[in-house]
C-alpha cells in the first residue's frame, strides 16, 4: 500500500501504466442505484481499509472503489500473520479482523482529500462493520455511529454483516438483527444508496430472507459475496483459520448471485472468485450489475483489468448486435 499512497499523491505517474495495462475502456457509463459508473469493474472492500489511496485506484483503471471495512472504533485487527497466499489455487485466506483506524480518522482523511481537490472522479463506496468491542445487542447503534461520522463522503454505503473474522458478526445476517441495523440507518435519514453484503455460506432460505428484507426496506441492492469458510480447496496441512477468497470461491459466489437474482430485480454487485474473463462474463450473464475484484488484483495487478474490461466490451458489443 505504501507505493499506492505515493501514487495517490502523484496519480499522473500511474495513469500511463494503467492505460497500457487496461487497454480500451468502455465509453458509456453504466447507471446503478442512481450512480454513474464509468465502467463496471471495481475494487472490493478490504484492500484500502482506511481510504489512503483513492486517486491511485482511479489512475490504475478501476471504475469504482469501496473503502473499508470501517468500524466506529479504531481497532488493530487479529494478530499477525493473518493473510495467507495459495498461488496454486489462486486463493487467499485472511483473518484480518476489520483492522482500521476508525470512522473518525478515516472521515478526516476523506474530508481533507475532498478539500484539496484530489477526490477521484470514480464512485467511492464506504463499507461499514461492527466494532469488535461492541456487544451484538448494540450493533445497530455501532453501525449508525460509523455512518454518522462518514456521512456525505461516500457515493454509496455497505452494511457488512458477512465477514467471518469478527466473532458473532455473521449472526447479524438474521432478518430481525439486520432489520434493526437498517432501520437505525433509515431513522438517521440516510440519503445515499445502501447495500448489504452477504456471505456465500448462507442456506438458501436465509439468503432469500435477506433479499426479502432488502425489498421491504427498499435497500439499493446487495453485494454477493464475502469470503467463504469452505476450505475444501486447501490442503488440511496448509489450511488456516479465516475467510477464503479467489478462484475456489467462484461456484459458491455464483450460486448466491443466481439465488438473489431469482428473487429480486434490485442491483447486485458481484464479488468473489472473479479471476478471469470467463468468471466475469458469467456474473454479468446471471444478472450482476457491477463486479468487484480483490484476490485477482493481488496476484495479477492492474493487468487483470485488461482481461475483465475486454470481456465486458465484447459482451456489450454482442448485445448490440442482437438488438
């Protein structure tokens, strides 16, 4: 991240690199949840937890970026080591635990970026999660505190109740608990689009329950999905505690997308297991509105954007020919 911090201070140094790696980018923006995205490939939450490199992500060629996960209270996350690579499987396991500087500090940084005229021209989402020290029964107020401190800085906001690395967090995906969080934000008169990020490990009936809540509470959409606790792709001798991302997540995340799309027309941001043109195209075919990457970027760098953007351009051209 240090080099990206430098790149954010001097994004013109990154733009030529991005142009050579990303190739031709779509010329027509896509409109999702009332927001214009220059192209549908974004950076998932978890990479830039504290919003330190926003101009760099735009310069590298991303169509949008999601900051976070941010919590109301600053927290160091889980003990190191907490991120593990499995190159043969094109996978990562992380147990970072929402390490971040806290909502107040991140808000200060983002405000300074705006005031200095260095805010990126791409949409910026803000992903918020529950602080580890906050009891589950006080979760709604914790999410509300984060939003209030970060209000007006994001183009959209994400309720993260699906990380496997904060004890008890996934319990907040239960309809009653999630509804309490959503209503707390609604009572604060949140005006920006609001998404909820779901786990790939939910039973179908539980996933459908979240979709019903999203419809009832008029959420702007869902993000499918977070990391998985299914580590079958990793040798038991090498396995680690945490959430698995990358290629082994592809099938689970795709199935979650299909289930969600079968029960709603709300926008869906697809994330998880998108590592090449084929996995990107299948998400769009199954009804994703936008795509996010994380693990593929770690392994391949900005070059992955060329393949993904080319696949989206080809799909758009094919659709035009059919019409």
